[in-house]
C-alpha cells in the first residue's frame, strides 16, 4: 500500500483476524501513536469492522498510545463517514498525494473510484485521541 509518502506492507504489521477470515485489521505502533494500516470486513455492515477497529484501539491503549490514526482517500466517502461515527476526526488533507504516489511509488493506483466515479487524488488523515 502507499500512504504517508511511503510504500508499506500491512501483512508485516501486527493485527487481528475475525472468524474464518471474515475480517482483518493491521496496525503499527510508533512511540505514543498507533496507525491502523488496513481494515477489511466481509460481509460489510454486520459489526466485524467495528469489532476489529475496537481491538486495534485496545491494543494501542495497552501499548500506552495516546493517539490512533489512519489514512483514507477523498473518494472513500462511506469509510470517511464510518470512521467519523466512531470518533475519528479529519486531521489533515494532503491534496494531490495520490497523484504523486501514482507517479513515484505505485503506478497501479486507480485514477477514479469505480463505484462512485470520484477522482482518487487526496490523502485524508483521520485521528482520535485516546483517554
């Protein structure tokens, strides 16, 4: 995956699997921050993603993290709303980041979201502060 100006491999990160591969979350801890690097759930809308995100947040708390954050893209409207409903807030928008990654890191990044037709161009950083 490409994000934050780097290529990374979520399979090398800590994480949790739900059921018989009903879902997966990966994360990496750096200092007092925890980045969620991948979250997938299938089928959607049954609570698997929420349970996985909660597990990653609890792992971050146990490691002494004060912040959990992740990166999405401007076209992923459903995910952006889903994270905001769970207490994440938009912390930064890196305009044109995906265009730069496409040119320098990962040419296979699509230019448009096939489901809604929106251009995929901006990186959106969402974060939550832990109590």
